[in-house]
C-alpha cells in the first residue's frame, strides 16, 4: 500500500517546476513534498512558504509543522506569517496548484473530499484552496475499499468545489479534466486500458497520444 502511495506522490511531484508555489493537502498529497525538486515553493495554510520534506527521525522541530500537523523542514529563504496572510495568498490566486485527496471526483471536475455518511472528516482549508489555486490536482488511490468507484459520472457526497479539478493522478493512470469530459492521458507501466475502464465509474475519453 505504501509503495502505491509513493508512486502517486512521485508522479505528482514531477508536474512542478522551479518558481511554482504549491499547497499540499493531507494524506498522499503530503508525501509529494518528499520528491519536489529544488526551487518549487511549498505553501501551508498555517503560515509558511518554502518548506521542504519531512525531517530525519530525531531532527523534528515543534515549531515546524504543516497544516496536517506533520513535521516539515524549512529551506533558506522560507517565510512564516499568520493564517490570515496565508489565506490571502490562497484567495488572491497566488498558488500555482493545490494537491488534494478525494473521496469522489466526477466527469465535470466536481470534488467531494470532506464528508461521507456517518463520518465528517472536516473540510479545513480545502474550500478556499480549490477556488484559489490555478490548478487542482487530485492524488488518490483509484478505488475505495472493496473496489468501489471513486471516479464517477456524478458525485454522491457533499461537494467541496464545483468544476474545480483539473487533473487526477492514481496508481493506475493520469486523467485530465476538460470541458469535453475526462481524458485518459497516461497509463502506469504494467496497467492495461481495460483495467482502468473497469475500475472507473465514469466515461473516459482515451487520448490519441495515450502513453
């Protein structure tokens, strides 16, 4: 399971270039920070731009934690500020991208990631992030327990954002969200098209340039 999550995190990290400002959500998105190349500025809602990967065991600092309460490191030049300033960055459209997990994503780019029947996970800053970032990338396992579909024609859970998702990355593939629908752009090595179609509860447009 950990290997699956690591593969997803590494794939997402490869999308960013020096100068990008990126916010990482909890879960698999948090792991993306361990593979970001130098020059990518990571932002956390609790007030820091310029943080790096998790510290080595024994080197943790109680003064350096991310929004998910995980320990982080700070690069030279990192800037700390209050939460109001942090959300001004988000709401002002200064984030290149945000990377979030999801319970459900649908064909229209709608996202549900904070509540399911009987369980409230908590929306946190996600509502602001999905509306303030230029790109919203979903990093998640392709299906839920028991093989239940997470990529659907229409979300059934309460929405975090409407039409906000731009890209979905799972252990099986990379999907781009477009006005025409969900475009399957890339298959993970060893994964077949038939497997992706079987495990996806939405219509997929197979790109002519499918890798």
